């Protein structure tokens, strides 16, 4: 006759990441740069840039739109555009 027993196994998961401490001016500069990143949010690294941008704004960094007076976004020219990730073969 079969016997079954439910067990629980605890595992430790180690996840690498980064913590970045920024001044207000540094955070606003990064917001301005990240706001000018183009590409597919699902098929390129732009999604990572958008995630950092959203986290900065959620943490209280001044947003780039509508363009507030004195925000570094006024000094930014050009943009960064990511190509899509290569298709897996």
C-alpha cells in the first residue's frame, strides 16, 4: 500500500542586486536621462530603464513631465534607443 507524507523544505535564496544612494540632483538627472530612453519595453533593455525610472519617481524624485522649471530634462539633447534583443535561434 502506498504511503504519502507532506513535507516542507526551507531553502535560502540568494539574489544579487544593487542599492544606489543618490542626491536629489543626481536622482533628477537620472530621471531626465531615463525618460529619454527609447525602444520596446518588452523586447529590449528599455524595460529595465523604465523600471528604474518608475522606482525613482515612486520614491519621490521630481518627475520630468510636465517639465518643471529647473529640471535637468531641459538641458538634455538627444536620446538613447535600444534595439530589440536578438531572436533566439
